[in-house]
């Protein structure tokens, strides 16, 4: 008898499908309930919308497999607290390349400093209150330009590329290139704060005289000049979702402005004292406000209601929200960072750092990096905040490693895709609806007048059906339109005869 060995069964090839990937974090809540709806058309429309939402969530979950990096964070063990970890402990635990991103620039002669990062997180702009300006590649610490304007500097902002930046000086706003040469001067009003809208090429400036101005940096044209009529404007930010500018006022009100309207779209009473700092997350759904009353509040911009209230030992003079939802508050000598504090309440701080003998002026998270920049009276400090930046970047939107040719092509593409300022609205869904032309509106008005004044007589033997009634109304409307055109032509002929 020959021995027979059992044959091994071939393994079944398991294919990864979209259904096997969790899609909960990409969904917008539960399904809309259609119970109690008697309208069949509405129920079918809601079902189709829910199917579209699920399909989009499945596609987003499938593309998540292509993301190579994952976000990190600081985790404590046992009785430890994350806010007890100092920067030296974090630098010793991370790799060498990440540890080199935490450093300090000692510039005591020209402080306090305001700052700004480019949208790809590659370049840094510093502006000292006593006139010192410096643009640099902050990772390699390569200096692009350094000048002293010998004048008070209140705010600095990068424009659509790192080769151009705007500086709010004592009496006006100046625009410089990467060599430090002056390119343009806006002789309008003394500016306290600025925001740049990259997709619209608009520079929004808020002055001490209570005026909010929009300047088109691609054409040099003044788009809008609004008199807010609420006193000095020293606090402003923009909503990255709809490009609406938020202004903080001395009476505790936060107002929302657009270039096309001379009145605030929304006014919110946020604090009992003056509002001194504002920040909005990149989804545009949450806003953080800091006031002189010592409170830090988180608001839902979809309902305009307060969600959480945090208390700080000193008023938060500067706020910043990272790409992953970390909230940083720069108090007088301390910086506090909260994690998971927007949608839900956070009982304790995530990280804390104390600056001894230094007064903070501005804090800002660096895009696509676990770094927060702090401008203070003694210069600039770069702190490590694990889990702050987005781990993966979209090369078509922001590419930190773009070549010179790619940057030039991107600038041309941005100019071709420039969005007009009239499209800036609080309700972004209103842009989807197109207004009717004047001719279509006139035809609708004519049809309404014909229906009101002309009623077809009832006829027997099936001659008064809906189709026949509609034909008779249409013939009467066409006849009235012909008469109106004849009258218009006669008036034009008479006017020509008079001119001749």
C-alpha cells in the first residue's frame, strides 16, 4: 500500500473592500429619518442624499490607506500628567531631526515680536516692534532677508507666496519682497492687525480708526472700505472655510464681515469685557475667543452658541488652533495647550510652558509640523508640541518640498483660479443657487400678469383640458409680448428722428 499524503488546501485570497474599512469618522452623523414624511418625492430625495454621503465617506476611508504617516502625541503613565513634561524631556524622547526644530532666537533689542508662517509651513516671518524684519527658512535657519525699517511694526503677514510679505508699520502698510526691497505702499490708515485671504488675493486690514479695508494684491485696487463704528480694531481673524473676517471689539462683541456688505453679517456677544484674541479651526465650525475677563470660550459657528468655557490665570492675549484641533493660549508669561477641547470639554491642559521674565505677544502653530512658534519680548522661541500638525500633506494644495518651477506654476494657477470677493458669504450653500437673468425674470412676471388678468372660458366636449387652457394662455402672452416689442421699436424710431 502506498502512503498518501493529504493535500493542502489552497488559501483563499481575501481582497480588501471598501466595506471592510471603518467609515464612522467620515460620516456626518446618523441617517436622516424619513418616518412621518408623506411626501414621496421628499423621501426619495433624502434617501439619495444619504447614499451620496455614504459613498463619499467610503471613498475617503479608502484613500486613507494611501496616507504614509500617522500623527503622534504625548502619553503619560501612571500618576504622571502630560503638562508636567518640559521641553527638554520632549526633545530627549524624539528623533534628532525633530529635536532640532525646537530652538530660541535671542533678539532682546527689537522685541516684542509678531510672526507668521507660510501656508506650507516652510518659511517664517518675524517683525519686531522696534522695526526689525526677518524672513527665513526656519527649519534650516537659512536667512532670506533682514532689514530694519526704523519705524514701529505692529503686524506682519505673508502674501500668496513666500517672496512677498506685508508689514503694518506706524502710518501705513508696506509690501516687501524676499530681498527686503519695498514694492508697494498703501497710504490709507494706521493698521493694527491684518489677515490675508489667499484664494481671493485680498489683504484685509483693521485700523485704529475703526475702518476695515480689503485690498486686492493682484491688481492694487481697493475693493471695500467699511466703517465698523465700534472703536479701535486690534483683534481680527479669518474663517478658512468661507473667508469671512471676524473682528473683536472693546464691548465684548465679535462681528462677521464680508467685502460686499457694509454691515456686519452676524454680531455675537462673547464676553463681558473686551475681546483681545480670536482663533478659528480649519474646518470653520469652531471659534475660540479670549477676553479681559479671564475667560476662554469655545463657540459653535453653525449655531452661534457657546460650547465650553475655560479659565486662564491671565487673559489670553493670543490664541491659535492647530490643524488637528489643539488649542494654544498665550497668556502674559505662560503658554497653555489643550487637546480635544473643541467638540468636547477638556478637564486638564495638554502641555504647559513658562517664559520667565518675558512677555508673550503672539503664538501660532506651524502647518504640517508638531511645532508652535512664540513671539515674545526677548525674541522668538520654537516649541515642540507632538500631535499638533497634520502628518500628511496634499501636494496639489501645499507642498513644503516644491521646486522653484513648481512654485512658479502654482502662482500662475492661483491667479487663474482667483475667486471674486462678491462670492464671500457666511452661508456657503447660497453660492450654489444661481440668480435668474433679467429676461427670465421679466418672462416670469409676464406669465403671472397674464394668469391674473386672463382666464380662459370653459368649453365643453373636452376642449377645456389643462393642455388646451395652457395653449390659450400662451397665445395671449405671446400676443402681448409682440405688442410690447412693437411699442418699444416705435419709441426708439421716434427718439432717432428727434436726434437727427
